[in-house]
């Protein structure tokens, strides 16, 4: 685990060892800037010799994985948990406004249908997700000299392919090519069994004209089947099996539609505006999967995916044992708290029994954030990584650990711990 260092002017320098950081802190040559991730700021002037770090981003709709590599070593790994309450909150606000117009007050013109959407408009829920992703990269850039940023934007690159339906794949050997072909077939047949439409089951790559009868390994002869259908079909062709349409569809190559989700294309666009066009590159899921499983041999997780994204194709690194968990939270700057002209207060005030919303607390040996408060009664405590309720406890028993800053809450999590928990093994006693 490295310690992040800022120069006297507050510019990010290369991370250092905890030992050196300790010496600097003891001799008052540096001061602590942030606990999570641990960052110090020097009190003496240095020459800034930096080797830019590489950052990888695994975009997602709920969680974002993010990793940074500096001088061939993973220095930061975090999982960002995005907000999923935006839609709900906007509906609520709309309801309140609607209600307010109907109350006996002066006439207020309805103002909801008179706005023009700017170019590149995203729905607020997606906007929040893309902003949070970009913010996480900027956050890393605040304590690490970031050079290149790589973003995974989708599972499969239809634009880069040289039409596997036409090209003879037998002659394009190599393992990545195998991955590529697999992804291509999965994409083309929409990840379901071509014969019984089964989803969410282990799918097998199936030869429409079987190998035993001279069928080729070309993409135009491949489809997806669940194990049962594959067994059942045996040495028959798809037509003999009763599916002439499968045979017909197989001949039509996948449309060259490079579909990138609107959120991740916005993320890439915004990152390019910050870090420069040439510094931000995109990658695809099949490449990440290949690197994570074949090269790095890591289990599936958002942060491990992010490490795989940032690695070169033959670069081998070790992931950290300590992963940061970042949960995006509402800041709570609402009109209802804003003094004289605030609305009628029918909610809990800003502080209840000395605690604000979303403060990180410990209680009964566990750590979590305050997700719900009651004037009389127990508070609701939720887990930072999962966002699930862990306990309800009286505020008397709570001990404050940290407050949310900049709209999110950061904690650390030992990866070994989480694996042990998922395994379900319990120690005796
Ligand atoms: Zn099937």
C-alpha cells in the first residue's frame, strides 16, 4: 500500500512508501491531507519528477470499478457505488410542486413544458451516473499524476472486427481471436439458445452443420445452444433438427452497429475534454475478460476488471489487498433547509440527536452509514459496499467515524475479507 504525496503547491507527485511518509510526518516535513486514501502534502519544495500513472475505468450502471497503475504497480483500486435514487427523488419533487400549485396561493404558471433540452442531454439518472464516473477519475488525478485513461465502453467492438463471417478464422489463430469469435457469436445470437430461447443458462458454441459432417469453424456456421439442445441435436444439421430459420440467420453477418451506451460515451467525451483527446482510449469487454482471466488470473470483480482494463496485453500486475469503497450520496442542499423562505418543515431537521444523514458510524462492532433517522427510535444503518441495511440501533450507541465529503463516503475494505464472506465459511465459535 502506497502513500500518496502532494507537493508544497498541492500538485500530485509520485506515491511513496509508508516508511518514508512516516519519517516526513514525524519530522514535520509533511502533513496529512486525507485519510482515505492516505495522502500527505510536503512542506518543503521539491522538483516534480513524475511518471504519469495509468487509470482504468470499468463503467457500469450500478457500480464503477476504477484502478490506477504507476511504475508497473497497482497503487489505487476503488469501487464507486453510483446513486440510484435520482428518478425517485425527481418524481417526488414533481409531486410536491404539483401539489403546491393546487394550494390556495397566488396563481403560479405551470412551468414544466417550457424548457429546451441542450445538445447531448441525458436523462437526470444517467447524467448523475456519468458525472460520478468522471468525478472519480478527477479525484484520482487530485492525488496521482494521471497520464493515460482507458475506459471500457461495451462488451464487444463491432466496428473493429474484420467481419468474422467472411474471414477464415482457421487462419487467424491466437487465443484473443478465440475470445473475439466467442464474443461475436454471443452478440450475434443475443446470448440465448437459438433453439429454445433459453437465457441465463450456460451456453455452448454450436456448429449448425456439425463438425462430423464437414461443418467449418467459421462464424457463419456457429450459433449458441444450451447443453440440452446441443445434445439433442447431435449429428443433425439445424435444418434437419427443425430450425431452417437458424440456418438462414447464420448466413447474415452482424450489422456493423458500434453501439456504445449513452452514459459511457458521455464519460469518454467528458474525460477527453479534461485529459486531452489523445490521452483517453476505449476498450471492450472481451479484451478485458481475456486479460483478467488468461493473463492476470483474477476473480471477477469491478476493481479487478479495472486493473485488467488498464494493463497492457502482456503486462502482469498484482491487485491490492485493500480496495476503497466509494458511495455517492445526496449532498442534502435542499430548499427546505435554507432559512427564512424555506418550505414548511415536515421532515426531520438537519441534525437529529446530533447526527446528520450519511455520517459514517460504528455500532455493535460494525461500520456503516446512517441512512435513516427517527426523532424517537432506532436509526437505520446501511453497509457502505453493498448499500443494504445492516442494523437498526438507538443513536446513543453510535460513534461517529467520518462525515461524507464532496458528495461521497469513502471507506476501505480488505479484499480477502469479502472473499471469505462470500464463500460462506464460518469459523467455529
Ligand atoms: Zn436450448
